[in-house]
C-alpha cells in the first residue's frame, strides 16, 4: 500500500469514528457510575437537530454548538431524573428516550422548516473548518510524512482532535483522580459510597451531565462537520454502535477508542 492510500484510509477512519468516540466516552462515564444508557442514540439525534436548527436560524457556529450541548445535557438530566431519582428501569427509559427523540426531531423539523423534517443547508460560516490544512499541503511532497501524516492526521476539524484528546483525558479523570475513584466505586458498590457519606445520586448526575455534553458534541459533529444540514434519523444507529464499542472495549476509554476505530 502506498503512503497516499494509507493516509486517505486513516483520514476517513478518523472522520467517521469521531461521533462514535465521543458517544462511547459518554457511555463509559455513565456506565462507570452505574447508569446503563441506551439513550445515546436519542441524545445524539436531538442534539444534531438542535445544532442544525439553531445554525440555520442564527447563522452562528457558537450558538449552534451551545444549543447541541444544552439539549444533550437536558436529555441526560431527564434520564437521570427518571433513573437515578426515581429508580426507573434504565433500559426501558433509555429506549424510550431514543424513540421520543427520533419522532420529536421529525415533528419539529416539519413544523418549523417544512422541508420533510430536514433543516435548511447551513452556510459556510456555521460549518467547522479544517485545522492544519496549510501544513498538510506543505508536507505533500515529503516521503511517508506527506501521505500518512499530512494526508491522514492533518486537515481535520477541531472536534476530531478534541475527541482524540478526550480519550486520555477521560482515562486520567477516571483512574488518576479522587472523583474518578468515587465515580467507579458508585458503579461497583453504591452502598459503600453511601456509607462513606458521599452522594451516590450527585455522582451519577455529574456523570450524566458529562455524558450529555459528549453526546451533544457527537450530534453537533454530524451536522456541522459531516453533513450540511440535519436529516431525519441521520444518526443511523451510531449511538448503539458506540454502546457496543464501549462494551467491546471493556468499559475502558482506550479500549473504546480502538473499538470505535475498528467499527
């Protein structure tokens, strides 16, 4: 295989796996706290709709990102209220969240934009722009580096690099900090955490808030980087794929990363 082919394969792998990585990290955090999250698909889908609708109406990239993050966190709080505060069935509630999000995004899209559930195409100002594209161009004529590094690792948008940076960040937070130890203990032995005087509910809500932020980033990536607008059911099962990747990676951030790249 020549360098250009390897670089192109690496670039496409990173682009496609970015929402999976973000969602898988969200699943790691919620599962480590003791909350099974089958609502990843719905959170990502409704966040994508929020980013597309806000971007189309306001023409602002920061507002589109904020809308996606807000929707992701709000859905996680709803999930937490039902599962953590009222000890509801986590599997049933997660599936219900995904189904409601799938229907609600279409209904709102038809009511607001009258384009069959889609949002209008976003202007270039709302789209995420590639980073280091100038450096990638300069490396084109360099053997090995030009094809693999320049063509595969450079020229991606900010969310691709953020997703990769969050993997060691989440690992460090879970395994090298006091709050991470408490979070893992909450998932493994909540009675012990409660006996130690810590709030099990508070820790789980915190994990779900981070979960919602990551799902919001994953949803916004689909609209602001991959597509030019929101399309009904555009997540296409990515939330469930991310959940499978998290399990395949043994509930570990680094393992989930490799599983997402494989998927």
